[in-house]
């Protein structure tokens, strides 16, 4: 099923941490064939807010026609969204963008998933997909402090999880780049995937620049979400070419774009 626009019904909204919410929506869009890493563009139900907001898909269940988003309240739009009650309808466009390639992996191979902050939701969908393929998944996940952690149980059900916190309140003490140095300096993986803050993506991009199957998912401000407005362009790493994060990405191979 191609990209579509639909009013999705809010089934449930759950607060996961002080500023992170899980939103369960229902509609025909959940029956679309999606790739982990794709996203949807949601119209905030407030006439003062014209631009849609992009959200990575954390889980999709065609059997129940439901899809799940996880978002952080970082501004007016997401704050309005956090007050939306069950039964409301959200004008949504999706699925959008290109997700994480996984077709080259086979059962028994190993993948490393690296994430932090609001980059974690699409990685949960990716981890579920890889486990379905029989791939052994290891997660390296970073947060500022322990109280910000969400979906710990869900990730541990899929594979080994290594946590890092900036203040040392849980897991490894330090940022995700230091955790990679400490735990995975000599470990080989058949694929590496990452999504999260710019610093995390820079660390992964530098470390796995020559890896044949390493991918990063960029977060960017988007106006249209479908490649029409050129508001989210990023330069190619070694040429004058420009990529649109929403349409050419958000997933790129390491070394492909400047971060």
C-alpha cells in the first residue's frame, strides 16, 4: 500500500516518562507494507499550528489495524498532542521515507542497534523485524539519566541491552561513544543501525564509516514531509549533491551524508 492520508483514531495515550508519551492509533494505514525506520506526518489538531509533525513508527500491527508512535514533548505541537484523548482523530500522512535495509541479513547473523532519546522508537520496530528474521540483536542505548529510560522491558525481550547514562545513574557511565569503545571495540557485527541525537550519529558515522552495512537515521525539521519544500536537505559527504531527509532518507548509509 502506497503513501496515504487518513484520519487515524486515537485508541490510547500512555505517559512513559516525564515528557515521553506512547500514542496508539487505528486505521487502514496500519495495514500498509512498511519498513522499520519509516515515519508518519501528523496534523496537530490546533489551527494555530500549520505544519505537520513527523514521528517514527515504533510498532505496526496489521492484524488489529493499529500503529504505535512514541514522542517527546519538545514544543507547542507535541504538548498539544499529549493532551489528545482516546476517540479523537488525527489527520495523518504515511508511511513516508525510506527505512532500514534488512533484506541482506540471514538467520543467525548479528546486528548492533545504537540509539538514544527520541531516536529509539523506530529502532524498536527495527529490532522486532530483525528478531523475526532470526537475527541476533544487541542494543546499545544512551540516555541522560535513569529517569529518562523507557521501553527497557520491551528491548530486553528482543536481545541483549547495554545502557549508558551521562550521569552514571544506570548502566555505563558516559555517552554512547564511550560505551561503544568499552564494549564493542573488537566485536564484529553483520549490520549496524543507529538513530538518535546528532552527537550519537556522528560517533556511529565515524566508527562504522567503512562498514558495508551500517546505517544512520537522521532527525530533521520538516515542513512537508514528502520532498516538496526542500526544508530538510543535508549535503552529501563527498560531493555537492543535496539529499532530502524526508524523501531520500531518513535512513542513509554511514559516510553518505554530512552530519
